């Protein structure tokens, strides 16, 4: 099976989305000159080129792309070639309105933007397959071609009639009979029982709360339909170029796609990452997405898109201050990326993204952002041969599952004062601030590589997942579970007792009497810390080895935290410092230590292969103790016992 290493060949891929169709051909020559000067070795071409490649139905115009592929190849730059199917040309929707998606309120999503395709439309799928087939046939064997990029950020929903028909077929496969569907969906509630498959609908606009299992299944279905679109195109390009890797770019922690499942269908896992430069926790968000992508890839992965400066879709779009683009790019490499790419190479002069930064911005070659892009190219060339293909080790796994997220984050739940990603971020932040490197894993994955398994919140767990957690503890592993875990099964049916009985026994809980959600500005006082978001009225069964009680209020004296052996249950979200300290202690007890001892706050340390990355997220210079003698691959200096990192500074230390 082809891998990222087949494209990187011992380097870090550096480059980005390149949209030459927006520019006269003279500019292409300027582009390749600048690319070479910046150390760019890879461009992603064709992401939005459908109208240019197929200007009228069935016509093909590959001449411009032939010239472009030849040109970049002459300059030693590889091409990640995209199938253009994320943005069909206007003629497709005009001739075939059935290719357009319909939202839950029955509104058509028209052309004029992008991603206006129905994943369920047979007509769309046919046209997408045809252009993919011809593109793959044309460029198979072209020496510039290194990898395939299918579509772009698959993310569409469709509630229309063709989607409804496919939804019924999908449900038929899942449940076999309507009786089984009625049971799974709990349709005895509110008189929802189905007597005929034709009555079953996507969860379209409704007067009041929708059936939660119908919504859950529709999310599963949507992820599966988009995946069918992906695999159909993947199989076409694979037939033409069996030795080239295939990817599609994920949006980070996006709710619409079960990325665990998708990653199994990719040769290379890639992600688009746009932390807000003003967000004090931007680096931690980046680390979370990078850890998750690495875990999906089970090794090196590709940063397919990031911004060199500002994006154009926040309220106020802040540029990256000097050094931040380099810092966050090297952070991705530290956490396993073997490709650092951007949206996009040259900033557009027209269109919806003309205010979005690029590797060459409106300021041109002399612009600060471009100059920093050049410096980064030189840095990546230095470290690439040392990082390519190497792994990041982690003794901790944070468990995450899209199906549980889909089941848990619905209307009609006990509290809407938080969303699942907030909780996931809070737990990852605690580990990040404790300088502990973590993987992510699916609750049914093999957990034997990990000493510590952290479950921030898995509201819905299958029996197999619960068995997996129990087996981890039986093997001597440490388990830490946050609140609202093990509450429901995979049909979103509440487990008797409000938490699965086996988990209650594991933690030493006799009865979970009530959930006590907290208001946004409210905290629950516990012995030694404050809890946020949530609290629980738990009656312990007397078998716990250690408890930390709530103090005062309705829950006074009841356990906020329980530990029984190596199994911990945390019934609130401790404030950041408290959660960090708790996890640091638990991990230390389990023998899992930070990448480097005595790190100052704001400095991130990650080990990748035999390299130690040190990243200063602070604005002030800082000195870090690094016992022994090392070689800094960036400065080529020898470092003995300590190294000073400037504002946003990075050191990559080799033994
Ligand atoms: C991504 C997308 C790119 C571009 C970018 C802007 O979501 O894949 O095409 O739109 O965002 O930030």
C-alpha cells in the first residue's frame, strides 16, 4: 500500500494549494521562481478546477493543466493532484437540479459558492466519476504527479428526496426490519412508530425536538455517503496509479465525518488547521488536532492546509505575528507531520477568499509573510531528512468517538452550557500544560500500548468499548473517566442506572442519583479545587480507595472524584490548573512522564524519533534546561545543558 513516504522521499513536503487557473500564464513562471526560492517542493493543483477542465458537459480541456504540470516538474516540484469534485460547474446544477443538496428546511443549496453537490445524487456521482476517470487516465505516469487529493473537506448534508431514498436503504442494511428500526429509535415515544419504509425520512424541519436516534443515524448515514463518494473516486485513481498514495483533507474535529472510519480508507491522513493567532489556546488547539491526526494516520501525516497569515472567516481576522507561522508549522512537524502546506500559494485578487492570506500575499515577494515562508522552507529542508517517517511516542491515549459525540450533543439534553469539543479540549489542555504527549484512540481500539487511558466524555459506549476499558484496567492500566461517560448505548438508549453498571462497579459507585449541571458562571466547590460545567449526586458503594468530596451546597460531602485501584471517575470538570495537576499526578503514578523535566510554562517539548523539539509559545525569551550535549538542527550549533529560545523560538535537538 502506498504511503506518505512514497511522496516525501526523505523530505518534508512543503507547499500548498496552487490555483493557476486564477492567473495568466506569465504569472506561473514567476510562481515557480518564487517557489524554488522558498524551498517549495509540492503543490496541490486542481482542487476547484472542474469548470476549467470540463467547460461544457462532456468537453475536456487538459491543455492548460498539461503545461502547468510540465512547468512545475521542470522546476523539480511535485504535484498533489486533486479531483475537482468539490465544486461542480454551474452547468451541472443547471442541467441536473437533482445534483444540488437540500437543507433540513427544504431549501436548495445553489451554485455560486462551493460544495453544492448532493452526496446522494446518482447524477453527481456519475459526473464526478467521469471527470476523475479522465483526469487519472491523463496524468497517470506524469513525472510531476506524487499523490492524489480527492475532493476537498467533504462536509455536505442533504435532506432531499434522493438522500431520503438512500437513507432508507442504509437503514434497511443496518436494521433489516422496520421492527428493529422502531426498537432502536424508541418510536413508542410520541407516536412515531413506522409501518412502511416510505414513511421514514431524514430528520427534516420539525415542530419540536426530533427523534435523537433518527438524528444519530442520519449523521452516521451522512458520513457513510460522503465516504462512498470518496472511495468511488479513490478507486478510480488507484486503478490508474496503484503506487501513488491517496488522501482527502479533513477539517479538524469536524462533526460531520467519522474520521476514524475514513482514515482506514486513506493511504495518507491529512488535515486543514487554522488556529486563531489571537487565541491564547491556539497552540493547544493545534496540538490536539495534530495528535488526533497522527493517531488516525498511525504515523506521519500531512498538514494539507494552514494560513500563512490571516484567514477571512472570523469576526476580526488577525494576521500571524512574526515567528508564529514558523512556530506552529514546526509544532506540526514535532507532532508527526511530514508535510507542511498552506491554503494557498498566491493570494487571490478576486473571489470570496481575496482577503485570505497566502504564501505570496498581496504584498508580494518583499512582504514579511512571504519572507517568513522562505525562512521556514530553509528550516524544513534542514530537519526533513531527520524527521521523515519517524514516530512520536505517547504513553497516554485520550479516547474520542464521533458516534458518541453525535448522540450526546443533541437538543433536549441535561445541559447545553457546554459542547463535547469543549470538554475534549479541556482534558487535552490539561495534558498539554503538564507537558505530557498523548495519542487519541477510538474506544474499541487496541489500548495495550498505553499505560494511561483518558476518557474526557464518552456519553454513548458500545458493550465492546466498555469491555475494552475494563480489560485495560484488568491488565494494570490506569483509566480516568470524566462525567457523562457510559450513559447510553449505541442506539442512544440510557443504560439502567444512568451509568453502565460495570463502570459503576469499576469506580465504586452504588447509585448515581441526579445530575447537577452548572451554569456558565457557576462553580462547584470541591476539596482543593473548583469544578465547572457539571456536578453529580453520587452515592459511593464503599469500595473506592480514595475520594475527593464536594464541599457545601446540595452535594456537600458526596464524592466529586473517586478512585478505585487504577480507575478514576471525575464527576465535574475541574478548573484548568486542578485538572492539569490531577492528570500529572495520575500519569506520574503510572510511570508516564513529560518529554522533559522542569519545563517552564509556555514551552512545549515533544520527542519525535530521537529528536527533541522545544517550542516557545510565549512572547518572551526563555531558557530551558536540557542536560547533556545536543546539536540544534536549526542553528547547527552545539547545545550543552541549556538552550535559550527567543520569542516564538524553536530548537530541534538531535543527540
Ligand atoms: C479550507 C478550504 C480551502 C480554503 C480555506 C480557507 O476550509 O479547504 O479551500 O477555503 O479553508 O481558510
